[in-house]
């Protein structure tokens, strides 16, 4: 198995021109590109570790870990075009925009490249299947429950999301709104967007505290946003007044739990997610059917059955708090 290629946008574009003549890789190896929203995000680095695990298990698979330098559809389109030029066998993408990347991914499929989305989905005509990390309904309920569990008398909460066009974030937020009536006294005052950028998310969290003086919780269903919100609450001296929760990485959130800025948070295991996406891309590239009702194996993660949109869910989210954070913080 080849070592993972950490490919930036510029490196990916420059590599495209020379890849066809390269003899560095045997012809029978399969190259699977794991395209992330942006490089330098811990969640996606952990997913890449899972992709490597799957590649080692499968054998003769090279993982090309790549993405733009910021969370834009334009950046991902350039990366996709470079991968098409390289002639990779499969693309597994977490999309910054569900529609904007479709034409480029269609070109990839027209060239015989297998295309799946994972984490943040692509519109149906731009991929062969989509892997959700969990079910939308379970995630929506979880992120509200995480806040409500520590608000016995109810109160105001706000959501700090990633980009306004992120498929997964928007679906989770709608599901969260749908379960609000089940949590008496919990009042969602607004939703803001930090674009999965630490500095912007930090400023948005500051703005929430300034605009809503009675705020009891910030819910960030994004690993970048939850960490930035924790820092903003800490810097504002509001630990114990405002609970930061949502979806985060144990390795990044351990300090927030230890300080009390975060009571609990949740996440699926991104290592498992990268592993599963790689297994599915490999299976489909090798002829597995991607159609409603089809069951596709995911190695140690079992199997998924595709719904009428060729989508499937990997697993339930898991809650982390002071009772288990030390166990997981060194893992991802």
C-alpha cells in the first residue's frame, strides 16, 4: 500500500500534469481521493486516518487526502478537476456546497471515476451514493438534548453553524427545530454562521453573547465552531453562565470539558467515517451496485442499505463528558 498523499490545492494542480507518466504506482493499484472541505481541520485529519486503515485492510489502495485551503465550493471544484486530470479511480467528497460541485463531479463520473459523498452531501445527480455519519433526526435531537440536559429551567439557546450552504448542517438544524417542542422552555433565538473558520466563528460567538444577554447555551454542530465558541465563552468569563455544546472532537474539546465551559458534546467517530467512506468507494468502484435497496459492506463497520436517494447512515452519535473524555482525547 502506498503512503497517503497530503495534497494541497496547489500541489494537486501541479501534480495533475505529470501524474499520467508517473511510474511510482503499480497499474493495478486503486487510487481513492478523500476530498475534504478544507485542509487543516482535525475532524478530517482523523477521517484520513480511517481511510488509511481501510486502504491497509483492502491492499493495493492509495489514499489521496486533498482539499482546498478554505471552505469554498470553488476551491473544491479546482481540486476535483485536478483529480480528473490525474485519472483517479474514486472520489469521496465532503462537500462545501451540494450543487456547485455537481458539474465537476459529473465530469468525473463521465470519465469512469466512482463518486460518493460523505459527511456533507452532494445533490443526487452529482454522486452515486451518500454516507451520512448518523441519521439527521438523531443528530438534531442530540444537539438540543445536550443543551437541555443542563438547563433544568429552560432558557435561550443559539446555534453557530458552519457555512449557510452546508447540506449536513442545514438538515441537522431543521431536525433540531423540529424537536424543540419536546424540550419545554428551551428557546432558540437565532442561527449564525462561522463558515468553519476559527476567527469568524469566534467573532460570531462574541456577537451572540453581546446580542442575547440571557443566553444559556451555544450549540455548534461543527468541530471548528464549538471550539471557537468555547474559547469565546472562556475569554468572556462566562464559564458556568453559558454552556457550549454540539459536535466536537475529544482531542480538541478536552480542555473545554475540564474547564467547565462545555458540560457534554457529541460526535460520531471520524476515523470510522473515513474508513467507511473508503470501503464504500472501493466497493462501488469494484462493481457493487449503488441503487435504492442495495446493501454494501463497510468492513468492520458492517454494512449499509441505500434508501431511495441512494443515501445511508453510518451510526448513532456518541456523547462525551467528564466521565469519558480522558479515554478518547488521545484517540481523535
